[in-house]
C-alpha cells in the first residue's frame, strides 16, 4: 500500500520550535559524521545567516508540516533556487512513523510540490552514515553528484 501525505505550510508559531530542533539535530549529525563541534557550530552559523536571517525564513524557503490525514507526522524544508532548481534542506519523519513508507510518500509529495511551482530539478544532501536515506533516494531515482570521503587518523 502506498502511503499518502499532505504538505502544509508551517504556522509562524511552529517555525521557532522547529528551528531549534533543526539546528540541534543538524549539529549532532555533523559531529556524528566527523566534524568537530567548532566546525559544526561555524557551519550552522553560516547557514542560519544565509537561510534564516534574524530568525526569519529567507525568500524561497518553504517549511512544511507533513501530515497523514489530520495528524502531523514530520516536516520538510524545501528551498527554491535559480533556474527551476529546488533543494531539500531537511526531511524528518517522527520516529514513531518511520519504516512505514512516509519518507517515500513525503519525497513524492515534495516532487509534486516543486513541479506545481515550476520546478524542474530537486536536489538534496545526505550524510554518509544515513544508509536508510541513501537507499530511499536511490530507489526514487536520485543519483550521486559528488561524494566527500574522510578517514580518521587518530
């Protein structure tokens, strides 16, 4: 059975708490991927300033609540870029709803959302350790454009 989800704009009251969770989780993922805490903090500060100056979403940012019927089950952050290209900055399905097809349904809904707004390409980044996400994106037809690799020498 194919799961169905709806994407709805986050309310202004939801955006603040979402931002707090987003940056905490992103920092944790960066450190898990091998960044130092200082490098992760610097990266977050650059991204915050570019994408959310003064805590407000910059033009072209779309922060959406993912719902299954009337129940919120996650969130999706899309950004409109130049030449019809869009980017997935974050997709998060609540832990209790994972493994049931909602990630796939959310990505398919994201593709529909983007094409309905004239988008012709959707890109994303994924941490190397996130094999579940790698598998999902490959199964949906996404291809690797570049790959950074590192090895700890300590």
